[in-house]
């Protein structure tokens, strides 16, 4: 079997001054502190039999994966934003932050992340539909209304990403996003993870969450053709009710484009998502690539150690 096809499909996420990578058993974040040292944070993946079964069901697995990733990613973002500014020589400050982090998790950081995602999706779904209704006198047809709604969503998405990318903080996050993709591409291309090798890779990747977001816009246009677009209250009701369907279908499209990315006649299917990544990723600096490599290697080390420990327990 080709080595590349047998490799685990690792994923990641950019955080404040660092990168998170997820393996089969654990997720690890590495950030660069103000003192230039690296700090690591780990969250082990808990096995939930019900969720594991749901993840095997097409269309439904996407919704489960998104909610789980949102909840888990919030913990890593929380760590990166709190730890970056802490003075490493101040033990009291470190202890206070760690206690605060634990308390925040107890109070439901994961839940807040999921709720934020759901709220954002509701607004992003309902507002374009309402605005599209204002153009009904000019575009009264069902197809035209869906296309106008999709166009408004696309404009909102691109404008939002472009505006936030102008801020220095988000620009650095987007650079770490690029570093994350470069590390994954280097690994999948069987390159040793040196800064030089990683920097030579593309900052774009077919399996990126940015591509998924764009696919929700495109897929939504087709799904909404199957339901009424008027009156407005009924239109909004269907839009909100179909959010899980759009998410699930978009996830399957994302997986499909990743599977066919090496087929010349089909790889173009993922191009829209790659084009969006030209906005959501930036070329990273060498120091940022070093952080991404450290995060990836630490994740793999802990993931392999977890597997070895489990095997040892079974043997004993």
C-alpha cells in the first residue's frame, strides 16, 4: 500500500501565537511565549461510544465532527490567549491563570464555543435570506432568490475575512494557519519536518475548515431549492431547520474533494475552497513554522505513547 494513503488524516487549527494539531487519541497546542520559549497544552480525546457510532454515518458524521471540533478548539484557544501574556518567572501569576483556566472549563468553555458557532451560523443564515427578500421585486423567481441569497452570503464572508485580516493580530493567526497547512503537506508528501522543507510546501490544503465554510454557501444554494422561499417567515424557518443538513452535506463535499485532489480531471472541485484560503492563510515566518513543527511532533509523540500504553495494558 502506498505510504501516503495509509497515513493518518491529521488536522489542526491556528491559535494565538501557535498551532494546535489533533491525532487519534490527543490534541496538542504549542505556542511561543513572550520570552521566546515554547509552551504546550494537551487535551486527550475521550472515547464516547455513541459519538463514535454517529461519526460513521454519512452526513450525520459531519455535524458531530464540527460540534466536537468547535468544543475542543475553544479549550486550545483559551489556553493560547491566557498563557501568552503570562510572565514565566511569576509562579503566582501562572498558578492564577491555571486555576482560571480550570474554572473556565468547569463553567463550560466548550459549551460557549459550540453556542458561539451556532449563534454565528444562525445570523449568517437568517440575515442574507432576509436581505434577499428585499430584492424580490427585481428577482421574484425561486431560483433567482436562492442565487441572490447565496451571493449575499459570499459577499458577507469575503468582506468579513478581508477586514479582520487587516488587523495585526489576525494576520499573525493566519500566518500560523499557513504554517499548519505547510506542516501537514510536508508530512503527507513524506518530507522530513525541517523548516526549509516545510516552507517549500503550499500553504493551502483541500481538507481545510475554510473550504468547508465556503462549501456551506454553495451547497446551501442547491439544498434550499427544494423548499419554499416565500413567505419570509417560512423561508427563515426552513433555513434554520436545514442548518444541520447543509453542514452534513458540506462536510461530505469537503471529504470528496480531498479524496479526488490527486485526480487531474476532478481536483478542480476543491478549487473554490483553496481560493478562499488565499485570504485565510498567510505565508508564515520561519519562527512560526518552528512552532508548528514542534506542535505536530509533540502531538505525534504523545499519540504514539498513548497507543503504546494501551497495548501494554492489554498485554499485562
